[in-house]
C-alpha cells in the first residue's frame, strides 16, 4: 500500500520509506529551488548599484530591496511550515513556486523603487513556503544521522554553489543584459521546478492534524511583520515617531495574544511551545539568528565596499568573492559527508567561531588597501558558513518527529530570516551613521560647512569615488580622500561589531546544542549521546 501511494504521489501515514529514486528526486527538486532562492539573494546584492542608478533609489531604498524580501519571508515561514504539515507539504511547496515565479516577473518589470519593493515582499511570501517546506521534505524522505547528514550536506553544498556563482551570474546579467534579468532569470527555473514537483514529489501531511490554526497564523504573521518593520524603519523614521511606536506596541501585543492562543490549543497549536524547553532547539535557533544577522549584513557591506569604494563592476565583484563562495561550497560538502561523526554542538560552535574570526579579519583593510586585503577574511568566513548550514538544518528538523518537521523547519527558518532582516537593516543603519559622522568630522567635512552633511550621506550611499558634482573643484581631491577614509573606517568598525555578535552565537550553540536532544529518526543507528 505504501509503495502504491508513493507511485501515485499520495501521502502515507508516517511518510513511509521512499524508494531511492523518490529520495533522489526530492533532494534534487529542493536543491534546485534552494539554488534559485539563494541565487536571488546574491545576484540582488551585486545588482543593487545598477538598481540605484536605473530607478534613482537611495540607500534606504536599496536596503528595502533586501529587507522587504526577508521581512515578509520571516513573517510567513512558521505559518507556511505549520500549514504544510496540516494540508500537505507538496501542495504548499508548489503554491510557493507559483507565487515566487509571478513576483519575480513583477520585480523584473518594476518601474520605480516602490513597485520593486512590493514585488520583493510578495517574493518573500513565496520563498517562505519553499524554504520552510524544503527542509521538511528532505527530513521526511531521509532518516538516520549519516543519511540525513549526506542529504543536508548536498543541500548546503548547493547553497554554496548559489553563493559562488550568484555574484558571477548577477554580474554577467547586470553587465551584459540588464539588472532586470536578476529577477527574470527565476521565471524559467521556477517553471521547470514546478513541473518536476508536480510530477515527482510525494505528498505528506501530519496524520494527527487537528485543523488549521488560523488565529495563530494571523496573529504571529502580523506580530512578526510589525516588530521587524519597527526595527528596520526605526532609524530612518525616528524611534519615537507614531508609526514606529504603533508597530512595536501592536506587534508586542499580538505576540502575547499568539502565545495565549498556542497555550489554549494544546497539541492542536501551530507552534509546539515545548520546543523552547529543548536546549538544542534554543541553541540552534538563537545561534542562527545571531550568525545570520552578523554574516549576511557583513556580506552586504563588503559587496558595497568592492563596488562603491574600490570601483569594481558587478562581474569583477563576483570574481573577487569566489574565495568565500568556493570555500563555502567545498566545506559544506565535506561537512555533510563526514560531519555526522562530530557532535552537532561542537560542529556548529566551531562554524560560527570561524565566521566571527573571519569577520574580525576585515580590520586588516585600510583606506589604501586593494581587495586582496580581504582574502583572509573571505576564506575563513566561507569555511565557517559552509560548516554551519548542514548541521543547522539537521538539528532544526531533528529535534522533532517527521510529522512535525514542517513546523520545526518553519520556526528555524524564521529565526534565520529575521536575523538577516534585522542584521542588514540594523548594521546598515549603523554603517550609514558612522560614515556621516566620520566624514563631517574630517578636515574636508569641516571645510565644506553646511554642505558636509549632504555630501556625507551621498558617500554613505556609495558616491565615494565621484564627488565632482557635490564639492568645489578645489576641494575634490581632499574630499575624495576623506570619503574613502570615512567609508573604510566605518566598514571595519561595523563589521567588527558583527564579529562580536557572531561570537555570542558561537558560545550559545557550544553551550546548548546536544546530540541527546535529537529525535530517534534523526539519530538512526547512531544513538550515542552527549554533545
């Protein structure tokens, strides 16, 4: 009966033991969509300067191209994962592909920053469905520490490929065609993935599902969206302005209501609150949050540095990021293949520690440095990022049984994307303030007088090498040198803060993540306990 259900793409009660070709198709489809989603992140980073010029976007607009995507994704991840457990993972995954493809088309046709950012927000909803369900699909078909480790290693390696080739693809598309193709390229990839998913994925839902928790889904999604909006927009609008106060107040109230709803629904709740009594789940969730806030914000700033301060094209920037992305790819594959022999707490702790060290090495950069000063940082950070993703995925879905994998994956990915959203916006705002303060306090800034502030904001946005239309000709050389110094000094200061945040994440996972907390389906034949 189970075999017949697999061939028809139907659900079995426990997920069943899938034939090898079904597992292969599942892993392949999830990896292709993951590649597409992560490619979208990296090509967007490289294409932002071109978007700025074409759509006349300011620094805040550029941040929202990334933040709108990550905010909506974070807000819908838990909802998508829980909904998939209830109504079917294949169904939610396919719907996510449809939403992502259509919103990518809209982003590619955008005529102003507002249209682009709205399309990016909808894109984030589609990504939430795909990210939250993807790990659950792998978890339902692969069992045991070694088998899951290999599968998640391949998944992490594909993520490394996306990071490796994303900047190159983004640079090629932006330089040879148009920035619009960094979004339009998702359309053919998504269509092919949708056809394959419809034909090859098998359906699965929680056999003990007790109905959709609509109240929980609505309150959580709105609460997280409002809170993230408050954190991301507070610096630009002012922390005491009515919209920000409203966002924090209502968001916090809705989060409290959500917790009350979850407690009242018991086993029928969309979020099993008992997860947060598991040390390993807390460790990997908060470690992921801090790591992504630090690492992804730093990547955003380093790409901006290469293009705006060093003057490299998107293609040239992509080539110079290969030391990070190729290292990430190789280490992810090795971690997936051999990582199951190492306690997950140690593996994750070392991974985030490497990221912290790699970010700290950005302090080697000076205002007169070439890009090669970043090589030690790129290589060490890439090794840490590659080592981190496979065990993170395995622990996130491994603390629960297969029936609740969608819910666990959803909340784990929520922490991940919330970290990206808050990191990029928070550290981006910190960087902008540092640049403005440093430039206006320089000799050139003092000589510019009232003009210094507007020039400083232009420098923070990326105008470090061409100030000819902003300052008098007699001051051009001095102002350009001051702009370069302010930009680089601010970069190293902010990335150093990112390194400290990552170090805290490393301590958390070293302390909290233990193999003994994993469900038997994740351990398989490896039942050794301890770290």
